[in-house]
C-alpha cells in the first residue's frame, strides 16, 4: 500500500490535475483536502476536456471513491454547477462523497471577497473572488457553517443566532453591504441541504477506517501550491489554506501516518496569477512566448498568467516545507523550440549585492532581488511523443538531471503534453 499526496510545488496551475488523474487510476480513494472552487483543474480524458474546481478528477474513473474533505470550503452553487456538468457527460457520481465537516461558503463570503478586492487601493491580493479568504476567516473565528449543520435544525438555529448579528454588523458597518435575515439564510440552507444530500457522507469515519484497514490505496489531491500556502507562501499574497503536504493530514480525516509519498508538481518554468512577488518573472518577449506556447491563462478566472524562468530557490524551499519525496515536472515540451533555457539558482540583492541561496521569507525585500541564472542549451526537437526517459534528447535529460542535482530531490514523472499518454515515468 503506497498512499500518495499530490501537491502544487509553485504558485498553483502546475498541471496537478493531469498527474492526479494519472495516479488516480491506481487509487481506491481520492481525497481533495483543502481550498475550494478557487482551484481550476483541467483534465483531458476520453477525447474531451473536463474542468474541475472542487470534485476530485478521479471521478472520471468508474468505481473510485472521491471524498471532498473536511479541510475544504464549498460554494454550494458552484458545486451544483460542477455536478450538473458531469451529469451531462454521463459521468457516474455514485462514488462522490462530501465530508459533513467541510465549511460552507455563504453569499456574504463571496460578497466580502469581491468588495475587498475591488476596493483595495494598497494590498490587493488578486483573489479569485470565490469567498475563500472570508470563509476560512470565519472558520478559524468559529462562526462558519459546516455541511452537517444543514441537516440539524438545532445546530442551524443556535449557530445563526450567534453568526448573523456579527456578520450583519460587519457587512453593514465595515463593508456597507446588504445584511441577511435569519429567514433568508434558513431558506438558503434548505436549498443547500438538497444540493449536498446525495453526497454528504455522515459515515466518513467508517469509510476511512475501512479503506485503511483493507490496505486500499489513498490519493490525496492538493489544490493551489506551496508558494500560496497561508503559512509558508508569499504571505500575504497567498490563499487561506495549507496546500503543503501536511495539509493532507488535517484536511482529510487521516493523520500524517498514512502518508507514504508526497509528489510535488512543478512546471519547467514558473507562472503566477494574482498579485505578489515573483523574482524570475519575465515581462519581455520570452515571457510572452512562454505564455503563448504554454497556453497560460487561468481556468477559473481566464486571467493571463505571469510567466518566468524556473526558480530553483523557491523550489528547493517547496521541497522542504512541502515535504516532497519526488517531483513531477510538467510542460517541459513548451521549451521544444527554445535555444536556451534558464534556471535561477540564487538571488542577488540589488542594494548591497547580498546573495541568497535559500528562499528569503520576507517577501517585502523580493522587489530588490534579481535572479542569478545558469543557462542550458535547448534540445530543438519535438518531445511530445516521447514515452521513455532514455528517448529524450540528451540536452533535455541533462537539464532534468541538473534540476535533480540542485533540488536534491528526484524527478519521478516528466510530462510532455496534456494527454495521459504524454507522460514519462522515470
Ligand atoms: P484566493 O484563493 O481566491 O483567496 O486567492 C488568493 C491567491 O491565490 C490569488 O493570488 C489567486 O490568484 C491565487 N490562487 C487561488 N487559487 C489558485 C489556483 O488554483 N491556481 C493558481 N492560483 C490560485
């Protein structure tokens, strides 16, 4: 039994969906453990493109159990839309389960997220406006609704009597937004209860026990990426959950002892959406070329992604705090026509020449940092049909081996295109 966690090792959008989709083939239980519909996971299967936000993409395989874990935050209307989309494609949803302990994103959360983003003159985060931050804030502040509350009149009544006076005061006095009556919220909750009813898994403890006892394979599916982690990322320009490997332990119902491997997915370059520091960002023609060739536009928001060279300084940090046992490197084929490929191996402070070999966690100095690069020769040929590591061009192998050397972490998977077949297991 090898239980694996798949996480993003950069700023999200590393191609996790394809890797989790591949690994899901061998898994019995797939658990999405943090984040919400801020994530956008694209999977190409059966000749079709599927876009997932919340539901583990493992649902595309028959007979798998897919759990949306307690660590997630769920926007009911988005969940419903995703379900409807999958039903239209005749995807079997009988294995889909939702933890009763997952937190509900209420309309005021999305409204506050939108308001905060639209009105921030300084300190704009560039969120997806899906209410993620405000939902996690209320969860930590102990004034959020959990899925299980939808099925308990007592819990709902008692909690709303506490939550609504606080929320309404905030909405009105801090944000100048519409307030909510208890009747309105109870009506909404009735609607939400019906949306989740077929999927909510009150027997989650028995389910998790059973899979563990029977030695079934468990795959933990992370969203976003290490550099967006609320503890370790480029705070405050981060999401509000823990995309690091450790998040799988708190967000799933299993402790850390069931986890055997953590695979960090990274692109052969770096992208970022939203605001925040990005030392290797390229705002020139090379950046545009990476964006065009790599189709770097957001799944959730359609925003063009900021692009830059591979940053081994942040990646080495991600290997540590993410707990990576290996790396899945994606989109290496984007460089097929590049003469030169760069890897950032250190940062230099423009002010005093100080060299940083390790990632400086004070992001407010990142604007003074410039990347120190080593340059590698391109391979100048199409590698999108290569399926064996030995068949990769020499320069591509040299590049990969150099990355392993710098990162002191093995590369276990190389992805050379969006399809399942375009994958090299090393
Ligand atoms: P939030 O998660 O919507 O609060 O957004 C916080 C930051 O995380 C913003 O910079 C978003 O662009 C970024 N973010 C959130 N989800 C994703 C994702 O799935 N991929 C890439 N960036 C993301």
